[in-house]
C-alpha cells in the first residue's frame, strides 16, 4: 500500500508541472516585443493547456505545450514500467497514469486549477500498452481530427476521442486495469470540460479557427 501511495504522489507531482503557465510567463511578449510575464489563467478559458496557450501565443507554442504535456504522461508510465515490481507493474502503471493526469488538471502549485488533461491523457495512453496502445492513440487521434474538422469544437473532439480509447483497448484485448484507466481518464477529461459542455448545450462554445 505504501508503494502504491508513493507512486501516486510521484506521478501526481510529475503531472502537476504547469507547462502552459511556465511557457507564457517566460516567453510571452507584449506588442512592443518585451516579455510581460503573462498569466495564462487570465485570458481565454483560463486553462493552462495547449489550446489556451495557442490563443495567447500562436500554434507553435501551442504544439510545444501539448508535446511537453504528453511527455509528462509518458514519463510517469515509463518510470513505472522500468522500476515497479513485475508482479504489480500493470496496477502501478494504471495508478501512475491516472495520478499524472490528475496532477495536470489539479496542480498543487496553481491552487488546483490546471489544464483539461487531454494531451497528458494521450501521452499516458500511448505508453500504457505498447505496441497496441500506439494504434489506439492513432485511431483516437483520427477521431479527434474528424470531429474537430466537422464540428469545429476542440472540446467535443477531445471528450469523444478519449472516450473511444477504452473501447479500442477492450477490442484489442488489453488488461482490464488498462481499460479501467482509459475510462477513468475519459471521466477526468469530461469533468474538466464541464463548463464547455454547458456552452455546447447553449451554443456558445468557441469554435476552432484555423
């Protein structure tokens, strides 16, 4: 039990690194080209994820933030895969995967107000069950792209594509604990998008422009 708690804490702290917040604080510049220490939480959706960073700094920094956030999930999973005892490795990996996304959404450093958890969830799922999970992420990524392209809603694409991940894992015969992890991550991401869901119902959700 102590080992499980330790893995959860370590993974949570990995996930809680506020990439978008750090990026805008260090690299955002005002109209005069001077660094202005922008607080990403005060613009757009107020989230610290890649989508909101894109609103403030453009697509390059949005992609950079997304990649780093994905790597947080990957790092927690790879750490567990190489260090955790073989007899409990799958359980610890699933726990680490859930905790790292939890840390991203509720980072202790920012009063538990973080990002939506999408990129970190994808980074987690990608490495949870190689090589089959690679295919799952590709399929879910395609679903994300199609939904975003047809509806122009990034939030809807994110929620639906991640919800499909557990189905894909189940179809490929993944261990039950990995399927449960995918379900848990989808629930976390849907919860983090609760305000977006309300806006979707009212037709006031922002559409993707690009």
